[in-house]
């Protein structure tokens, strides 16, 4: 099984990067060290110069892969959502009950990520924290329409669509599946962030899966047929 998993390769939409980081040892270093550094110091303080120093390379070498650090963030978030879709498909395989598949999908979207041996080149737990704290900056920009045109958000949309299809399978008359799923994803990210930094804005209870349970209940209560 481990041998099979090690052959899995997450695909990111062409156009986000100038050169695929997974195609070279340097590119993989840029990816993995970039994740570690952004998780540690944040997107505002992150620069390609700091990244180049950390990997023993030059800024010019990084610019051969990414036009700027915004495109690097787009790559990270796109990789994360492609990886999430892969995990979602894997966890729902051979599950006949649509309700159980939806519960598994909600749990995956609302719980912290765990490192996967199949992708040992990157710290996925750190990448998950980046998605929580930084991913809004990938689409809350003046360039969002152009980034959307090149497919920067395709992986995110595919995750939302997969879960929306489960909702419609349970209740074909529900009118707002995509709105509900994207609200769950962004809301869960906010609640995780609030629990860590602004706890009076949330009701997370230590030792309980408060966030996952809240959104599971919200989804199933919302889509009940009237």
C-alpha cells in the first residue's frame, strides 16, 4: 500500500507557476521550505530572498518557478485543495451510504490536516495552517478575476462541487448546496483561527471536536427536506 501511495502525484493547474516545482530537486525544496517559512513568519514577512537564503540558492532561481509570492501562495492553496480532493475520494471509496459519505467529507473539510506519508516532501499540517490564515489573500485581491481565468481556484471549486453533489443526492430540492459547502469551509477555517487567537469569538471546547460537530449539525439540519 505504501508503495502505491508513493506513486501519487498531486497535479496543480498549469499557468499558476512558470515551472512545475515537483519536476526538480530545487523545486521541491522551494515548495517544502516555502511552506515551513510561511507557516513560521507569515505571508507578509515572507520573501523570495529569505527563501533563497534558507535553501542555499538565489532569488533568480526561485523566479524561474514563480512570478511572485502571490503566485506561490496560489500554488500552495491549489496544491492543498487538490490533495484534499484526493483524500476525500479515498475516504469515500466503497461507502454506499450517502449520509456517511457526506459526514466523512464534512469531517475532512473541518478538521485539522494530518501529515500523509505519500507526500513526505511537504509538511501538510503546516500547509493546512497556511490555508487557514493566509488563503483568503489568494482570492480577496484585485487580480481575482484574472487568477480565476487561469484556473487558480479550480481545485477548490472541485472540492466544493463534490460535497455539493452529496447534498443534492440527499435532498435534490435543496437550492443552495455550493453556498452551504463554501460557508462550511471558510467558517471552519475562521473558527479554527479564532480558537487559536481570538477564543471569545468561538465556542470550541478543548478535547472535543466542536468545530466538526457544529458544521456537521448545521449541514444536516439545513438540508432536511421540508
